[in-house]
C-alpha cells in the first residue's frame, strides 16, 4: 500500500511569493526551493570579495561566466559594491574566513531565518551554536547587513524578473531526484525525519571545471525535530548567453551529481549521529585502515578508518533500501558507483552481514539497535581480510 501510494503521484506545487521564493513540493516530506537569503548572501559575497580578494571558491577578478546567475548577478549588483552594508559584510566575511576558513556557518544560519525582508527565525528553535557567543553575534550582524542590502539593491525584483531561469533550474534538478529513496531509507533505518529540504543555489560561485560543484549539508532545528537540508551549487558548466532570458540550459542537468547530493548526502543524517557514539572505538581500530585501503580511498577524501566506516554505512543504507523496495536496477547502479567508482570495497562484506539485521526485525527493530553488533563485526576484521577485499574489488565487475 505504501509503495503504491508513493508511485502514484509526485506533487509539484510552485510557490512564487512577492520576494520571488520558488519551491516545489516533491512529496509530503521532500521539497526543493530557491531561498532568497542564500541568493542575497552570494550576491553580496561576490561584491565583498572585490574588497577582500577571496572566500572559499569566490575569487576577485573571475567572471564566472560558466555560472549564469553568478555572472549576471554580479553585473547587475556591482553598482552597489560601495554600499555601507557591503563594506561591513566584507569586514565580517574576512573575520569568518580567517577564523573558520568557510562560509558554511553563514549559509547554515541563513536558512534558519525567515526569508528577507522578513525578520526573525524560520522556526521557534533555530540551528545556531549556543556555545559560541562571538560567532553568533557575527552571524546576526551579517544577516542584518544582508537584509539591508536586500532592500537597498532590490534583490527581490532581480529574483522575480528572472523567474524563468530559476524555474528552469529547479525543473532540471527535480527530474533526477529519487523521491522514493527518502521514504525507503526511513523504512530501512527505522527512523523518520519531519521533512527534507533541498536548497538550489544558482548564485553559489564554483570555479570553472567539468566536475566542479558544491553541496553544503546541515540540519535545521524545528519544533517537529531535525530537518536534513542540502544546499547545492550549479553542477555543470553552461555556455554564456547574451542575457539570463536566453538560457535553455541552467547548470543543473547532471544526473550523477544530483543523485549523489540529494540521496547520498542526505543519508549522512541517518548515520553520522549514530557513529559519533562509537568514534573512540573506531579510532582505536585505525590499524584496519591499511595502506592498501588508503591507496584506493584517499583519492575520494576518505582518509581514516572512522570516515571509512561512515562512508561505507551510508552507501550500504542506499543500496539495501533500494533492495528493500525491490528496485534492483538502482541497487546495482549504486554498487557499481560506490564499489567501482568510489572504491568502497568493504560493501560486499557489509551487505552479507547486514542481512542479519534485515531478517530479524523483532530483535533489532531499527538500525540503531543493531549497530552494536555491526561494530563488533567491524572490530573482528583484521588487516588481512581488509586487503583481500581491496584486491578482490579494486577492479569491480558487475
């Protein structure tokens, strides 16, 4: 009954408000949107970088013509570069850059707020680090300055005037999102979240390159619980056109990257909090991260045993939840991707072991309950077994 209702219809609801917010509800639990706060931030960051030289992938002097909204947004807003609000934003961004080396704290904070020009939190409880008064005060000041910039530069009008581009970008992304995967993962893990939000951010700068993209994952605190969220830059380069209205490709037509960011990265919401409880135990087993395993995994930024286990278990959940709903084609595609491309060579061992959990739902009603047994199993492995798996699956054949 559940699968039948899921396959029946995907709800597509456009919401275009006065501040040009765009949102599509893919199901009752999954939505994708363009957020005015994020667009405003990256427009302002581009102007601020002209004063502070660089911040993450944003560099002064680069035209970013491979990213239409970044390029044309800068052309449109550059006349506001000397506003007091931009000058102050530049000072604050330099402070964050030199301390945290990343703009994720800013973006993570902005999505907890009502969209500009409104004031206040999106929910009563907001996702902010209550242990750090200094960063909290900086984030609040950035938000206040961004709100002023939004009003002074009439950012809402730019978003509304370019509705066709934003809607085109959303449609490009939506076609490759596996909506069924979210409910399948919840069923397999035995855990639910109140909602999942994907933020499309065409204004997020990424340096030119065929395989360059960025995803920022976080969770939003809400009265109903944690909401996993993912912010996604453009995923492919497009040829520059004369104006934003001339584009028919929008930079989000990349099925492989879309699936990875909207499925795999959301899967971390199920695994990462659970594995923190076993961090010390896994770090004590660091000898299992053998030189052979490191050779195949380090090119994929998996550099220790703790991260190795996290990445394997997230991918295991993707594969087995697909098997659970009898999507064998997708399960095999995931095996080819995760073993063949990303070299997660322990997945065959884990797939065999995890059937103990799948076949014994009475004793282990959810993944969290089974995890102690799985940790004992991982602890029982030895470097010889690990290296055997490396040799066996270094070249993966379907």
